[in-house]
C-alpha cells in the first residue's frame, strides 16, 4: 500500500551504517542523520508513510546480468560507468569470503563477483532480509551517478569523480536546482566526522532524496523501462 507518503527519504550506505536524508514532499525541511540499521525505516515504508530511494540493489541477479546494471553503465559511459557494480545473485549473499562469493555467484549466474560488490555484500544482505515485492512500492533502488547524469541532462556521467572536491562541488550545484542542500562539511561533522560518513555519502543520499521526489511527481526515469523480476519477484531496476 502506498499510503499518504507524507515524507521522502534518500539512503546511502556509510561506515557507521546508513546515512539518511529525509524531507517533506516539497523538499523544504531537510534533515540528515545516520541510522545503524534499516529496520525502522523499512517499517515506516511498509506503513505507506514514507517513500524511500536507496543506493543498494533490491532485485538480485538470477541466471544472467540485470538489464538495469547494463543500461546504467551505458547511460554513464566511460569513466563513470565503472561506478555501477553488477548486483550479486542471492546465492552469493551466504558467502563468508570473497572466493566463496565468487564461486557461489558463478554457479548461480555464470560470472564471478567484483571486489566492489563484495565490499558492500553485508549492506546488500541487510536489504535483502527486509525487502519484499510489496514493499518495493515504497522502497525503490537508485544509483546516484545515474541520478546526477539525468538531473543534469547530460548524455553521459559527470566529468569529475565524486570523491574529489571538484566532483563534490559539481554534484552540489546540480542538487541546488532541486533542493537547498545543507552544508555538507558541517553535516559530516555533526554526524561524527569521517570515521562515520563520507562527504560523498551525504551527497549521494541527497541525490536519492531528489529521486524520491521525482517518483512522487511521476517524472523519474526507470532502467529498464519494461519491468524485470528476479527469482523471488523483486523488480530489478534503477530509478533516477
């Protein structure tokens, strides 16, 4: 059930758990905080109170690569295409080591797992334990680099990497066309500094927040346009 959707939320993973950017549907009153787990946020989404966009795969790869990941890479082109990590298979979530994850993933979908995907496997596992096809009405998957390319109206990804000062400035300038972002450096300090969250994590959460607003307005773009589902009925998509 969609409910009233009184609030919008953008989420990105961070060292201390999850950085959460929350706002009213007009994107006026924005708050940023860290949550150690997603349980409470997903419960709010299940009630229909909030619409969430999260930068973590929801639907998992089955016997082939997800179309969403390939389309996102094609949208960004070099060099930003490398920021899109192929989603793992559900089988790989049980792995206790990188080699085991590669073996399980290869057995499930004929390819090994990237180091980047393995690095966030615990985050993907946490989402997989909570997500369901019905919950996807209010918890959608986004990818900040695709979001920024779409928001900027560019034919490819942004020119500057997100972890450089020039890249952060470029992304904040794009965000300002859609909301008034908080001071990113001051916000990181308030959240416990670099040991808890990166500046780029905060920016990415805000990008997901903007996409939640675009979903509500009916202006978001979905990759792929035709729905594709995994083995348990989860939609495999990236929304921007």
